């Protein structure tokens, strides 16, 4: 597949090292001068910018975390005057304040180019018609992909999220070849296409998915139902949004765009940097962001890095697809399970957000995953047939999403304890 | 023509059903007929009561998942084969019964059945054509 930016994406490692050193020194000096937060951090650590001469000195710099974004809410981390910021995005603030990021005009251009890289790596060209089923808004997914597709010259159908039947109708009518959304929504669209008998009319060939962890099982299922090559891309709003890394068609991990980001893997407990191939938490430093550069940002995403050359010709390191976040993952019978996956699966079945609780227990040396779902009036029917069908639909959806069959219990409303208005989602009895 | 039915979602917890009946009693609501469908995990309690709107509001207010829909009440001949004749009529017309349950109609002391049909309108026509007495709302609630 075409390489979007060959002079950078295939640059020899030695030249890349020089470029990273040069850009790191510059960004450190800039944030030290412009961002009181970083200056204070350096001072507390007894550092000055002159201590950072190359990437080899990176480990001296303290980590930046999501909590730092919250404490600097909203604009404390900006490294440019507010008038130079042309866009603001935020992450969803499910707990506490959202994390706010800003972009200069040049940042938007850089971002577009990075998204174009992974789109091209997935095989997207100007001949494609791409439907964006990500929400457009504060979330970086919709706009990020939009810019990248414009850069490539593909025809964009900015469908935004939801309205599944309409999404499929547009795809058929417009001959859409590329689908952009979350993997779980892709799976849902695939199932809907099968149910509506639209598989034959779809012209899709590539899917570029991101924004949530997914399993190989989901990938196979999406590919079979939609008849596509399903690719994953990686990014997070605190660093830039989608466009940190993306899979090439070799599908042996995601190339990290190292001319713009330095990647490290650390032990999430000790903060020690780990070696090649070892799984730990991904830490990213942005080298070219103007409005909001980050130094050693802890992503909480668990992955490993691999540097042996890739057949595609790109010289950038590859990271494993993110299966896990360091803070909310459950390991059940060796399978990584995320509350967010379960939530998404439940949402997809009925389109309403039911209250649920995940209970993990152990009996006879076996982990048991039970998911309790409160039956609200939207889900309730007077016919047993309908209730059993609901139970089956939920179970199938959950099994597909998490890659193992849980136990499901339909329970009465409000039977799941709530504290501060929010239900406690996970009870891990193995730890009690 | 059709009779309002209240359905309540119940986890199979001891005492949950008692709580439903207590809510009804406290609001002076009479239960005319009831049935329970259940699996090992949960149940659906279906009720015909004399004050369905009040029952719905009060149960909902107590935090139960509750819904109202309409079912068909049919009088059964007090002769051998009375029920068989009704079911045969439905079967011959290829009409599915989602569920049914029996009760005694107090004004006449005769047996009656509650039917939940898939195709309700059609079922009512077929039964009427066969001379089956479909109970009006008043028949049940006058007691
Ligand atoms: Zn590659």
C-alpha cells in the first residue's frame, strides 16, 4: 500500500534519532519558557532545559498524567497565547473534569497529515468514498478522521454517529468503500446489515477503526459481516487525537509516527522504563505540537514495542494493538475484559443505557463473570418469549465483544447499589 | 373489548410477590386474576385488577418495573369441551396464543380465560364469529 509521507515514514533510524534529539531539545526549552506547570516540574526535579541534550536524557523528565490535565483545567497547559489556538477538543469527563487540548492552525495541519498516514497505510486513496460514523464534536475522532480523509482526497460522507439504518442506507446508495467508526459500532453495523439483508449491496472494502480496545474475535467477525479489511489506529486526545500510530496492511502492530512522538514503555507500578518487547504502559512525548505539547504523558494503555523492520518499508517502531488499560482492566480466565466493552455491548442491543454491574468471583479455581442488567420499562415485555430473546441477544452481544461467555442476570431496577448517583460498576470478589 | 393487564418484572426473590400484593391491598385494589411466568432467574407477574391505572402508578412509584397492555377475556361454556372448542377455533384459524390463564368471573360464577394473542384483532373476530362470548371491561370490573 502507498506510503503517504515516504521521506519521513521510511527515514533511516539514524536520521530519525537526530531529528528526535533536535526536536526534543526544542520542545523542552519551549514548554519550560511558556508553561509554568512544566517550569515548576523541572524546578522541583532540579532540572533545567540544558540537562536535556538528547533522547537519552528523556528519563530525567517527570511524567505528565491525566490528573495534571485536570489540575491545569482548562488552559494551564497551553504553550501558546490563547489567540493562536484555533480549536479546542476535550476527552469525555466520565470521572471528574474533562481533559482539554488546544490546536494551532499548524497543529491541525500536522494532525491531518498524521491521520492521512494511517489511512494510506490501510489502503485508502482519493478514489474512495469514506463514511465517518464517529461523532463530530469535542471528541477528536470525527474531526481528526475528517481532516485526514480530506488530505487524501477521499469523498467524505460525514454521517456522524447513530441512526444505524440510515448509515447502512447511505453506504449502499453512495457506494461507500471505507468505514470509519469504533470497532464495536462496526460490529453492530455488520449485524444490522445481515439482518436487513444489505450485505450484497455494500461496496465496503476497508474499515479504519479506533478509539476503544477490541479483540481479534471482533476483528474476524467485523471482516466477515462487512466483507472488509478491518484496520486499527491509535491515538488519544491528550497527545493529538487519532494519528499517533496506525496499522499497515502487514497488521503486525501499529507504526508509531516517531518523527512526531517519542514512545517509551514503563512498568506502571515502578515507572521504570522497560525494554523492547516487554508489555507495560505506553508513555508519549509530543515533539511537534505547538499549542499543547506533552512531555512523557502516561497513556495508561498497555502495549509493547517492536523495532525489527516491517515488510511495508516504514522504519518506525510498531506497538501492539492496545488490549488493556492499566487502570480499569479485569483479567478473567486469562482474558482481558473492560467495563467499557460491556457497557458498549449493552448499549448496542437496545439503544438504551441500562444500569449494569459486573461481578467477578472465583469458584473451584475458575473465574466467574456475571453481568447483572437492570430491567427498565424500555426493556420489559409481558411475554416471556420476548424476555428470553432479550436475554439471548444481550448474551450473544457480550460474548462477541469480550471474547468469553459471561453469566447474565436480569434484575429489578435499583437493585444495583448506587453511590453518589453513579452505580458501582465492578465488584471483584476475588480480591475480598 | 379488551381488558387492561398490568405486568410486573420480578426477580425471584422471596417476598417480592408479597410486596406487590401489599401495595395493591394498601390502595384497596382487588386482584381479579393473576398468572406468573418464570425462569430460574426472573418472573413476569401478570394481573387483572379492578383499578388498573391506580395499580400501575402505585407499583411504579414503589420502584417496580411495570407495564400495561391489553388482553382479551373470554367466557368459557360450562359444558364439557367448552375450552376445547375455543382452542380449536383458534387453531383452525392459525392464530397463536402467546399465553393464557384462567379465572372465575364473579358476577356469573362462570369460568373465563385471559388470552394474549399475537394478532389480537383477528382473534377477536374469529372468536365472535364462532359465537364465543368476549367479556367487556364492565363484566369484570363490576364486582
Ligand atoms: Zn508496516
